[in-house]
C-alpha cells in the first residue's frame, strides 16, 4: 500500500490514530516524505505486515504504533525521529535487530516488550532514561551496547526476561558512575578492561651460557586480570658461536588491547672455563686467572707461547684491565 503525499490539495503530514489498526491483510506500506508523525495505534495488530518504509521527514512514532506487527522482519527508523511512544514495537516478534535514532533521549515503557527475536540493541548516546518493561521478555536479547558515557535511569523490569547470560557494555571513556552498576535486572554490565597484562620471566636474568652450547630460551609467562590465557611474543636472538651480550624482549597484549610493559632478558655468552679457546694448552679459566689472553697463544707477541713463558717465568704481567664477557679486555706484559 502506498500512502499518497496529498489528498486533493491537502498534504499528508500524519498517519492518524488507529488508522490501520487490525488490518491483518496489510503486507507492505510506503509512507511518503512530508509525513512527520505516526500517531497512536496507527498500524497496531497488522500481523501480516512484512515491510514498511519510513520517510526522513518523520519525527515521532506514537504509542502502540506497531504493536503486534508480528511478521515485520526489519524496520529502519530515520535519524530525524526524536520520540518513540510506549509499546510502539511491542510484540514485534520477528524483529532480530533495530537501529535507534541518534536524537532519542528516552525509551518509554514497553517499547520493545516481548520482541522475542531481538538479539542485540544499541542504546544511543543521549538516552538518559529507559522506562519500565522497555525490553521485558525479549527472550533472545543477549547484547546491549550503551553509547552514553553516563548511565541512564532504568525502570523496573526494563531488562527482565531477556536471554540467560545477557551482557551490557558501555564506552571505555565513560564516567566512573558506570563502575557502580553491576546489573540491570537480568542484564549483567561488563566493565571495560583497562588493566595491562603482566609479563614475568621464567628462569634467571641475566642468564649465562657457554660459547658453542645450545641456547634454549626459558621464556616468560603472562597474566591478565580478565583473559585466562594470552599469547606472548619474543624478539631478539642469541648467537652462541660468538661471545657477547644479547638481549631478548617479550611483549603481550590482552583482548582489550592493553599492552604489557615489555620485559627484557640479558643473555651473556661466555667462554667455557674448561675449554681452550686459543689451543695453547692453558684452559680459558687458567688464562683468565693468570691474566693471559685466552684468544691468543702468544699474548705479548714475542714469538713464545704463553704456557712456556708462564712456566719459565720469563714474562711479568705489568697491567691488565677488568675482565669482560669471556676474557680480558687488555693485558700488558714485560718479557
């Protein structure tokens, strides 16, 4: 059915009270631009209605306007609408979802009463009151998204009889007042996670291993106040063929996007004291103790290897620097 924009020379600006009430044979309706109001009960009980077009000129939908339109699978409410009456969509049992206009500031009593197919709803920012029975017996309603930073006033039974385990969410930028709310009837309010996960190293830090050995990273563990298990990412590499200091960094992020403070592990690759790096017959440990260079057979470069000079006492160690990772940084001999 197409509703005309004019009747004679008179513009149609409203759909009258109870105009099509109980017209069960009405299946599709087109409402022209210029209509600003759908009055109380205009399409109530139109149980065969499967489609309706609402104009962008519409500003108000009256009480019980679509009450009992049980076959209506979808409806787009234009953003121009600022007022939706009580029980306006009650018993619209085929509606799976509906987008509410951004200019709405109240959801009146029973607006979506027993919309049993409704699974989620977004409450626009600016809505400061949800009256009693607003979503009563919406038995599949599992998710409610509040966009207002301040919690609305919610009437009795507004979210009674909704889906088991239904959850309500609000913005992470919301005021602290939301933190005081745990439930609205059968709706559990989920507080945003703003706490970062914590990374804890497993094993020693710093960690020392011998040159040439196999390095097995002991890793790290991450804990979070909300997520039971979280993955952790490591970066960096350890070259066990080269003496040196290496750094491994661990990071993690929780589901909410909170980044853990990165944690680092220092791995020192050092010479095995029982080995003989330069093959001169002195162990690395002996050379470090004696002050000779474990990387050179002939520390002082005079053509006589260290073990010989140490044995016959022909060289005197004058000065040595502090030991670095895996050996001496510098030595000075007089022979």
